[in-house]
């Protein structure tokens, strides 16, 4: 109107609209009746109370995208940025809240940048940190004065000085927590937009991110949690992650996993997952000892003690990213991630089941010991390495250190392959390497897929089988297999190491399970991606734990081009390859017998 506006009326009207805007229909009505224009005009008032209420009303209206767009078109973004420099802290706080809802997409981010919003927000955050740092220093000094006063006069203390020190300490006020939370809410929203996040990273040579990180160390859990949420968005940036790693932010994100606020737990887990995208980040995650708390997050609870589903889901996704290398995957399995993920696969929460299954697959891709335990097989592309072990069937998954620490048990037998520790295994491998070299196996031959190279590889397979057989007691007929008598040798090896873990190189007498285990290990070194280990899927009978190897040679196909594969005899007619057949022709009858399948499933041989 043409009348001079009354600030008291404008303040009351803005407050009424602020309350009304919590309802979606009211927000639409406010927008249609030019209410947003009127509120935007109120931002130009010289009365800070009017500005304060108008900002809150705009912030509440900005829950709807049409309202966000309208406010931006009316200059609400520009006015809000200008009010960040207001002397009244309540106005600044409400301006931060409003801007946190107005910066919601790329174009609003452009408006925020062009309005110099990043610099203004940086200045507000810097001022708050300066006040908080001063408060910490003053409080530390006051506490020291109080302590000195209490210890004066040979410990009796000066009551007058003590009282004054206590009064001075009580008068100290921490910078407004609401303002700190509002600033960080704005930082969080801005960091969600890639273009604004990039500008924040460049502002003052990266000190914007450093200031947000400082707020993560705030003693108020809510402020610290808000900083965590803001900085977690910064971790999405490929250039921002190295900066955060250099600051040592992972440790603080781990601390935030323990906070009661669900959004903070969620952000912390997501940030740790983002750090684990590349190998350097995963190394830092391991060094920061972040993985055990991440596994604990699979049982996350909210502040009311109820199951927190989204933080659990974020933890599962982070574990899946951490499992991208062997070292991390093995550690995760060892600290219980695999067991917990398996239980979450069967949960009634659908949003957890699928991601848990994906995370389990990632763990098994890198931890062959866990894959053999769970699925009873290690496929052609699964490359074993030093530290690979087979803990047998029918027991919960246990880490290798725990297995080694167990008391000796005649019913417990764990196989371990590690040439760095096992000198006898290393000797066997050196003999195999010499044999393969003599047979003409080179990297070039491994890469070829013709008949000549396949012949060399088959000869190497036969030689490896013979070397393993020689090491483990030689070949034996099916009729005498049951009387082979290897159990005493296994107990000798366990006593030698004072453990249930049998170093495979120590074993001088072994059956199919032991031979298949070491054959897979050696083939992965000499004939990579050509060998598979499979264990019988039975839980009772004479052949529980029986294992065998399947070998294939690329380029060795049938008449229709289907890949051939062979079962390797390591026990009876040592070195013989039994054709597993294809869709074009049947398998060799000896395959089923060696694998203890079909009619041989429960029969003694």
C-alpha cells in the first residue's frame, strides 16, 4: 500500500505466515496471493525483528520447489545473502536457515555464487569460529585461575579469589549454538550442489573446508554432527577428498558414527564410504581404524533405541567400497562384517537385503578364504594369495589369528598356504617353477590360445600334479584310499606348530582335500585364471570335505566353440585330466568317480 508500513504489524504478519507455512496448502496459498513478494519486501526493513520473522517465513515456505523458485525470482536469495552481514545474530541465523533451503539445484547454486554467497557464508563461519576459539581460550585460562586459587595457601585456597574465579567462569557464555547450527545447515545445503561445493573448496585457498572441519570438534554434539553432515557432502568431490584426508578427517567421521542423531550417523558412514573409493583412501581408512566402527554401525540405533535403517544401509555400502582390495576385505571378514551381512541378507527390511548381498559378493571377490568357507568353491578368476586358508566345513567363520590361537583339537583342521612363512611350500613352488620353465612355459605361452601353447600348459598341469603327489605320499588306488592313513600326519603337523592350523608345506601325507588346496594355490601363481577348486556339497557320509580341481585352457574348445574343462586327478592316476564334457558330448565317466558324485556320492570307493 501507499501507507507507511508499521513494523509491528509486519512482524506479526510475518510470524503468522511463518507458522502457517508448515502446511503445504497454506504454502501454495501464500505463493498464489503474492505473499512471497510481500515477505521478500520485508527483508528490506530496517527493523531486525521484521527481517528475522520474514526470513523464517520464507524459509518455511521454501519447503516447496515452486516456492523456492518464486523466492529466487523475487530476489529473496540476494536479500538473504546481504543479511548474512547483519549485526543481529538472530537475523544472520535465520538468513542461514533460509539460504539452506533456497540453494537446492544447479541454477540456484549459480545465483548463490553470483550473489557472492560463498564469501559471505565463509565470513560468517569464520567469525563464529573466532568467537568459539576465544571462548575456549578464556575458559581454559579461567579454569587455571580457579585451580591456582584452590591450591593457594598450601592447599587451603583463597576463598575470595576462588569465589571470583567461579563467578567469572559461570558468566562465560559459549557462542550461540543456534547460530552455529544454522551456519552449518547452510554449509551442508551448499556443499550438496557441485558448482557451489567447487567454489567453497577454492575459497580462501581451501580454508572453508578447514573451518567446517574445525566445527566437527565442537563440544556440542549437535553442532559437531551438523559439521559432519556438511563435510560429508564435501567428501563427494574428487578434489575435496584429498584435502579432507590431509586434515585427518576420517578419525572425526568415525567418532560421529557413535552420535545419537541418525542423519549424522548416515553422513559419517557415507563419508567413510566415499574415502574408500580409491586405494589411497582405503589405506587411510584402514590406518584410521575406521572399519571396526563401520561394522558396528550395522547394528545402528537411533536416539530412541530403535533400529536405524538408513545408517545401516550407508554402512553396508561403505563396507562394499572398502572391500575393493584384498587387505581390506580380509580385515572386514575377520572383524565380523561377513557374518553380520549374511544375517542382514535375510532381514525383512528390503532396503538392507539387496545391498547386503552385494556387499557380501564384494567381500568374497577379494577374500578367497571366506568364499571357500561360505560357498565351497573358489572359481577360475578368484586368485588366491599368501595367507589363504581353508577352515573346513560346519563351523562359523573365524579369522586366521583366532584360529591360530585356538587350543589344539583333534577334530579341528585348518589348512594354510603362505610361502613367505612356509619354507617347505616355498621349496615346492621353486621346484614347480623350474619344471615349468623346462617345459617351455613363459608369459608369451600363457597369453597364447593355440594348440601348441595348450599342450605346454597341459604338461605343466601334469607336472604340478606329480610334484604335489610326491610331496603328499604319492598316488594310491581307489580301493586303498580309505586306508591311506593321513590323520596321524595331520596331527604331527598340528603339534609341530602347536596349533590347529596346518602349514600345507609341513604335510608329507595328504588326501584330495589337501592336494586340491595346494594345487589351486600353485596354479594361481603359475597358470593364473585357469584353475578352480570345488568342495563336495554334502554334510554327512564318507566324502564330507572332499575337494577337487577343474582346469581349463583358453582356446581349447569343442566343435561348437564351447570351452572345455577337465578334472585333475591328484590322488589316483596322478596327472590325468578327465574331460568334463560339454553340451555336445558327455563327460568322462571317471569325473563323477573322482568328484564323488552321482552313484559315488555316499559310497566308499
